C-alpha cells in the first residue's frame, strides 16, 4: 500500500474508522446497560430480602388469610404499605425494562403468588380511600407470576424431590425465613 492509495481513499478509510468507533460505542453502551440492569436487580433483591420487608410480607400473607387490615398509622400498616411499595417499584422497573422480567419472575414468582390475596385486599382497601388505584404495576407483575413456571426445580414436575422447608417457615426468594405464616 502506498501513500497515494491512502490519499485516494481517504473518505473510505474515514468511513471505516467512524464505523468501527460507532460499533465500539454501541457495544460499550449495551454492556453498560446490562451492568446497570444487573445492579438495579441486585439492589432491589437486597431491599426485598431485608428483615423489614420480610415482616411486611408476613403481614400481607396474614391479610390474605383473612386477618384484618392494620389500623392506619400503626407500624403494621406502615410495614404493609412499605412492602407493597417496594414490590411495586420492582414491578415498575420490570415494566420500564430496567430489570428483566425473567430475572424478577425467576426469583420472586412464588412470593408474588403468595402476596396476591393480601395485596389485593390491601390495594382494594386503599382504593376506597383514594380516587385512584395504587400499585397497578404490582398487580400486573402478580398476574404475570400466577402463570409463570420457572425452569428451576421449584416449578418442574420432573425434578427430583427436594426437602421442603418446615410448614411453619416462609420461603422468600429461595431463602428460609424462620417465622411462622400464622402470625
């Protein structure tokens, strides 16, 4: 290759360099997006596995089994409100594509199913107090979870039996939480 060839093909070479730079920029953007999504998922998972969230879920489970909704202004009412807000944030992130729906459902489908009766009762209760409906993203994610079957052993009928947690323990995203469901 001679300098005269380079001089004659400057436009083509500039186009190749620009295309390469654009390709590298796109690859970097896609990788950064994936890392941001993973980080958002991990942050939500960390939040949803705190003791405060576990306590709130137990209260929602109890409401789903017919226990009265806690009085407005009590710690229990606030705990239910916080846990449903947090799960709605997860659902909003899923709807907006910040967190991949398969990631959220794979980790939380059983929990979301268990939350359904109590969440519906509490959401209906709150809807009576407002002119609008709260946590519609959560309701949609719960609906999606109802029909979701993971490829993980929890949903496979052909999987070898595993030891189940004792009946008085709640399983939250694969972790055993040593508290009773009857609280």
